């Protein structure tokens, strides 16, 4: 799994130069791997989701697709995905970045407000330091 994580990190470095279709496919692949618990959201710790300088339009589009895909999963899966990184103090910056990014770039773009309810579940899960799973 470590090699897979390094490979994904290398791809994250290339997002600005990646073809849009390839970037969207990568986002969906990573979302599926997260959904199947092959990867943890901790994989995203190398990306500063809260840094407006680092978050170019290409990166924003990529991570929008990734989080939209995750938030479309059923409630229990969303809860369990985000709970996995809740109790780890070293991932506080990642948790804050995820919340900020989803608020600014996913929920703000969600006209039907369907993802807003899933975001509430994800946000509660990120605060679930007891690690209780559904």
C-alpha cells in the first residue's frame, strides 16, 4: 500500500500539467480506493487543501470531483471514511483543509444542496475522536 500511496502522491504533483480527462479519472479512481478502504483520507496529507496559492484551478477541479464522488456515497460509508482520520492529532491540518475545501469548492457549487447533508455527516465524523463506526 505504501508504494501505491507514493505513486498517487507523484500524480498529485503533476496535476497542474495533467490532461483534464486524466485528472478526473484519477480523482474518481482515488475516490473509489478511499471508498473501498484501500487508501485512507490520510493519503491527502501531502496536499494543502487550504492554501489558495497551492490550489490552482486544475487542483481545485481535481479535488472537487474526488470529494463530490465521496459525498455521493451512502451515509454510513461517508461517516466511516471521515472517521478514520478523526482521532489522529497529526492530521488536524488535513481535517481543517478538507472542511475548508469542501465548504468553498464543493458545497458552494452544489445547487441542489444534496451534498450539503452529506457534508454535515462528514464534518461530524471528522470530530468523532472516539472513532465510533457505523
